[in-house]
C-alpha cells in the first residue's frame, strides 16, 4: 500500500487519493494478496496496493473478460 503521512497514494499513477481521516471516503480500490505455494517466485509474500478510480477504469478496460457487476440499492 502506498500510505504515508496519513495519505493514500495510487500505486499506478502515484496521485494522492486522500489525506486526512475524513477524506478516506474517496473512491479507490485496495488489494491485499497473500501468495502461497505454487506461485511464480512469490511464495510467502504479501502484496498490498491502492488504485485510484481513474487507474481502475483504465485497468478494467484492458481486461478480456470484464469484472462482474451488481447494482446496490442501499448505500451504507
């Protein structure tokens, strides 16, 4: 994760996503992957990253199979 000085930075573009605690509501994706056995040279590693919404959109556009989407009717 790119979190320093109480701020969150996008691992793709480096842009500051949010800073203060009250700004943490900014839209971004956090990924945390624990690699186990049978990975290609990543056994026992944990990879964490934050991706801003703009970089997420660009990444998803490159997918051959798009992610599944669901509509929610109530926001928390």
